[in-house]
C-alpha cells in the first residue's frame, strides 16, 4: 500500500514541498523510471517535470522494513545510479516501517534540523539522506498541528489506515492521507475479489478442456484438431494462472519456452519414448514430477504442447 500511496499526486506534492522547499511549485515533480542499467530497481523516484538541477534535484525514496548495513550499501548504489542518469546528486528519503538492525547502528544517524527526521552522512553520494521512522516522529505527535511529514510518518509507520486517532481528526493533512489510503485499500479489495472470480472461471474452463481430452481418444482428423485446441487452451490457461498467482510474464515465458527444459528433462522424455508409438504424456509427466523434472509445468497437456512447440521451432531453424 505504501508504494501506491507515494504515487498519489497529493502525496508527491507533500513530500516535494517538505524536502525540496518552496522553490518547487505544486505539481512540479512526477514519478520517474526506477529500473537501473544493472536491472536493479529502487522503490520510488520523483523528478522535476522541467529540467533536473541542483536546486530541483531527483528525489529518491526507499521504503525499508529494517535498516541495516546491507540496505545502506544498496541505497548508495541506487543514489549513484540516479546520479549517473541525471548528473545531479539526489535528495534521498528512507521511510523506515520497522526500525534499525541494532541500537548501535541507530546511533550512526543524527537528528536533522527539523527534529523529526534522522540524517545519514552522504557527502559524496547524495545531496541529503533523510530517514522517517516511528521513533523519529514520536516526540512530535502531541502537537495540535502535525507537520505534513510527521503526518505521513504517522500513517505509514505507526497506525492502521482505517483508524484515525481522535486527537488528530481535525488535522487536514492526516485526513487527506487516510482518505487516499482508504481508497487504495478499497481498490485492492475489489481487485482481490475480481482476481478470485477469474481464477475460479479459469479453473472451470481448464476442467472442461480436460474432459474433452479424457473422453476423446479417436484418431479422426477433426477430433485431433479438437484435442490440439483443448491442449492449447489448457496451456494458455496455466500461463494466465501462473501470472495471477504472482509468477512471471506469460509473454516472456512463451518467448523463452526452450529455456524451461533442462537437459535432464529432455533426456527423461526420450527415455520413456518408444519408437513408433505415441508418447504417454500423462505417464511421462507423473513419473517426471516424481523425480523432480518439469518444474515449469502444471499438467501433461502443457508439457506436451511445449514439447511439440519446441520441436517445430528447432525444425524451422534447421530448414
């Protein structure tokens, strides 16, 4: 939820105005690409809609559960990548959702001039490196009007978004943040419901295809086409299911089908193949799974479709 919150224009304005200052007009920053040349990816990056300058620097944001030495080295790497892209040192903000690896490690950070942020030494890799944590804001929660960054820290690090504390109900910034958070959570619940419904319908369609394959054993050409369509349907459904379960990109997987097989997989398939006879794919699949093969496949149908797809591609390359 935190990353979605940081994408909201009002939250972007809040952070930018708090850290960059009044020099940054409202809506002057936008979300930028966070994937770097080495394929690493940071959490969030804001950059000016106009030119990046030393007074309007990139704003690199990381959301970190536990701050330790490994994280700080990773943060320096992200900041260096940001500098390499824009040739301007970034202003760095770390939102600490849990804490620090140890009390000793926590002492390496100093309290910033505003009192509610911690600061790390960053002379050669960032314009400034600030940390927002539950501990850093605790002494500022009893004020009648919360600083916008304290309000953000209050929401992200300490309290569930569905419960607004009575003593802060009148705070406009906190009310705005909770409103955004509720909308995000509402959309997430709706998406979960839609996803569950889609998974159910896909599973039902898959069973219908399997019924066709189990009931149709004839060698008629039209029947064979029906079987092939059913097998292709199962394979497509399993790819979509894998994506819905948080797996990979089905398009990328299709482009790298050959890579799904190991040499041992191929050898195992051939070892159970009798020359001149049709392969018993259910038997091959079940025996292979028992031996740790075919990790990328959920059924004998998708294994069979991929196998012949690979054979066709190999034949095309040799023709």
